[in-house]
């Protein structure tokens, strides 16, 4: 590593192609020095906005891969060059740790886990969450057959999200006058992500099977990121239509008005797909330019074809005591129709917010002794 500095700029470079110029104020404000930063939380003890705007480097020395800095306000701190390189190469936080693996229908093996193992071993919880990060879903067997049996899993992660429909909800066919959602009928549910009209949209969907004896009722799981990447490969223009056309999502009844506007495909700052939405019942695309709408309608048609295709959709039938957890910003899920006269089908569903899952994964990766998310 080599350094050069002048005034309020410092450049770090190696012979292998890394080169980044840092602002002196950024280096000053990033200080890990205990006089400036709380060691327990990593939060600053002082206000960054009061640091001198014209702060400069008084000295900079590099020894044993440690960069020691002194600033014109008298502050001194040190960084490892590895940390500085890392912050330049990966300037943003990652919601979940680890690389994503986009999958198709040939995914084998499926990411099965066992509740008893999760209860016995924090490493097994971490592995389940790592699968959720990598694939966007995980499957758990050995779930208790009681109505709220999925609470045993939720307790290992943290808290569930409560909505106006309650906490752990029934997904079973009920008399038509009691149904407030299409999931409460025996009809097929076309591929969808849950509740894009909520703010925030539920982060993770848990579906616990108590009984699935009826004919039909198989689940479909498609990697929405994979489907979107396929679309991008086939036609950048159609991909762009789904990434830019605003869609209004809504649910309205006598007790709730839930509305949000967003796109089918959302990209992060690096241009990577970070959120896929599809809910063909609650969407009404905004009345934008009709030429844009033409492209949008065509793109939507192709997108759903890809989502339901034999090559992309993983199909399985959950049995009693089995559960799936899916990343609702990535996985598009569906279920086939079932015939009530051939047996009962009873599922229970719950949501978990995104920060609960990402915090649990990251704290477990830091230490297997990490405590689940709890009120203090
Ligand atoms: Fe759903």
C-alpha cells in the first residue's frame, strides 16, 4: 500500500489496481477513537456537522498496514488499510450478509431445516437465515401442529409483524361472507408477493401447514430476481418499463384503506435488483403516458409468463408440520386450487419485518451467543 496526501485529500493505492481518494473530513468523522465514538454502539459521541469544513491532514504515516492520521483540529486516529479498502469497495450496507444465488426450478437440494435442530443450535438458525439471504426462502419441518405452532420459530428470530388482520392468521377456506381475502377461498392464488399496498410491505412471509389433505393446494415459489434478470436479458426495454412505471396498489374495505405507489422492479444504488412486486389483484398502474403503458403491459405479460414457467417455478406441496419462510421482496409465491370435498387444507400465516431478520442473521454471524431480538 502507498499513501499520498495533500491538504484535505488522502489517496491510498496498491500495485494491484486499487486506488481511492478519501476526504479528510470523512476520515476525521469516521474515527474509531473512544473520545469520539462510543465503543458499545459505534455511535458518534460528538456532532459530525460541527467539525471544521476546511479540516485537513496534518500528518499521515503508514506502518504494518495501519494508517495513523493527525488532523488540523488536533484529533488523531488510526485505520487498518483493510478497513479503508473495504469501505471504498463496498460503500453501502448490505441488508443480509452473503452473496445471493439466483435459482430456477432445478434447485436441488431445497433449503430444508428442522425446528428441533434450530432450537438446539444457534448455528442451525444462522444457516437457515443464510439460506434466506442466499436463496430468498427456507423450509422448516417438525413444526408443532398447534394453531400458533409457528410461534416456536418466530421466538428463535424475534418478533412478528402485527397488521389490522391480526398476528398469526388463518389461511383456509371459510364461508364466503367471512372471507376478506381471496386466500380464504379454495381458488388458486396466482403468483404474487404479499400486500404491496402496506407501508412498509411485509418483509418476510411465514406459511405454516397444519393440514393439506385436499387434492391440489401445491405451492409455487419463483425467484423474482431471477425472473427479472431473465427479462432484462431478453429485453432491456421491457425490464426498464417494469422498473420505471409507477403502479398504485390498494386494499379498501370498511375498516382499512391501504395504498402505496411503487414499481414492479426496484433497483438499488448499484443497479442491482433489490425488490420485486407482483400482485395482479390490487394493482392499478398509474395513468401515465400511453406509450409507456403499452410497454408496461407487454412487460407485465412477459414477466408473469417467466414467473409461472416450468423452468423457473419451484413447486412443492407442504405437508402438516412443514413451513416456508419467503423473502417477500424477492420470492413470488402461489398456490394451486384445491378441492374442499377431498379433504381439509389449513395454513397459518405470519409476517416478520426485514430489520428483525437482518439483525438476527448479522448478530448470529458475529457471535453464536447472540440473543434474539427482544424488548429490553
Ligand atoms: Fe400470499
